[in-house]
C-alpha cells in the first residue's frame, strides 16, 4: 500500500521495486516527539495512570500529523 502523505520511514529500494515495510513516517515522527517529551525535565511525565500515557501518546501523534502536513507545503 503506497501512501504519499505517510510513506514508509525506511523504505527498501531495489533495482525495480520499493518495498515499504515497518513503521510509517507518522510513527517515526511520533516516536521522536515522544522521546523529546519524556526527555524534557520541564515537562511533567505521566504517572502510572493510563490516562496520562494516553495523553502523551495522543500529543506525540498530533506533533507528527503537523509535521506531515507541513511536508506538503
């Protein structure tokens, strides 16, 4: 499945083909955003509440979606 707005983060390019396996660019951006949020001492991290973890993951994907949108400009 080819998605030009959310391509594979690490496509495998061959002589005549491009295979898209693994994580998407959206997932990669979200992981980087999550890493920055968790590593920032000025941001209070989630406690053991699943609600807090959901908030952080949703926020990471919002950053990711904004980055994908701006790639189109």
